[in-house]
C-alpha cells in the first residue's frame, strides 16, 4: 500500500484522551511540537472518569484551566460533595466515607479536589491544546512503530479513507490506555492488581424525580451496595442521572437506542427494569459489537469499542 508523504514532528502522541490531550497541552506550553493521533472521531462521549485529586487540579491550574474546570464541575456536581455508601437511594446509609471532599485541603493546596465527567473535561483540554498549537488528528490509528538510534518511524492509518502515511518523531508517547497496543508491541509488561472489576455503565432517565432522595445529601458519589448489586451513582445536579458500574469507553448508542426505564422501590421488580433508585441491578439485555449477553450482575463491557443496538 502507498503510504504517502512522510512528516517530521518532535513528539508523536498515540491516543488523544485525558492523558494524550494533557501531554499535548503541557508539551506545547514548553514550546515542543506535538502531533496527537486518536482512532476515535473526537473526544469522549461517555462520563467515565469523574474524581480528580489535588495534584491533577494543581496541574490544570498551572495550565490556566482551573477556573473553567471548576465552573464545569459545579454544573454537574455539588462543589464539595463527598462519597457515601447506601443500600439504595431510598434506603439506609451504610457509611459516609467523605462528608466533605475538601475538608482540610486548604492547608496543603491552593486548589480543591473535584468531580467532573471525562466527556466534559476532554473538550476543555482539547480546546486549550489546539489553541497552543498542538496538532490533533482524529480517526487516525498508529499501526506500527520502528525505533532506531535517532528516533521513531510510525505508520498512521486514516480510518476514514484507509490511506496510510508515515510520521518521523524523536519521541513517541503511548497514551492509548491500559490495554495499550503500543505497549504490547514494545513488549512492556505490567504488574499489580490487574483487572479490578467487570462493569458496565448505564445511562437512564428516571420517570420519577430523584431529587427528593438526594435532598440534604452533600454527596458527589453514592456507592450502592445490596444483595442484588454493587455499583455507584454520581449525584449529578441535572435531572438526568446515570448508574455507572464501570467505564465502557467511547461507545455509540444510535438514535432510538435508549429507553425510558421505570424507577421502582427496592424489592419491586419489573421485567427488564434497571432499579436505579432501589436496587439498581443491571437486569435486562445489552448488545455490544453484535454480541448479546444477559446481565444479572455487571458483566465486562469495558474498553473503548462501540455499544451498538438498542437496550432491550
């Protein structure tokens, strides 16, 4: 296949999610030329990551983004919301891990911990990185890397048209996730706990207003633990709530793929219900990449592939 013209760049970043966009932004602040390639069509469309620690926000502050990030955070979550564990939103509280996420942090940092969804944070990073001159190329996949004494030659495939080109870089940053193909090609292993859970994320719109169940609770996240399920429920400011049990990545649910799911008290079951305000169990059927599976508890839909077909 004709690989077209070659281009030179000081740093090639493979993948443009939180890590890739942050690396591009920070390198450009130091005047380093950057090209970031990502196989997706744009920034994240799922909430995914949500809790950011002090050091992360300090770095965002140094990049001039703290104000925008905190403003967006407060549109989604209580500013100092903590973390609790409940039987259900309508049930008893099992534990209150952090009544206030930022209690005492002013002694150690000029900024705060916060909750912000990844699909809200990535566009802020992307705009800033592009404004500083980072080149961001979407629907482009790095298919091979060859290193020599002077740098790295990468082959980049345009996923829209299928054409390939080469990029010559002094350095390559592999920001392509925990299942990094770049890391695998380089033979870099991992150690530690490895897989932590088999989880899915459920977006739902409750037929009933869940606001009264959250009234008086200054919480950013409620862990839900009961005999039917374990999961977590971000206490977002907006009416639309979601029950994530994990991070399925940048999926795509086509028009008509969402359904209105009734909310029932704990113990009252309906066929295919996602009992968000009660047990919150992930019953029903899901289709991912053409594969059907029935979920009585959370199964693994992790990764960044597409979520196709209706939720039945």
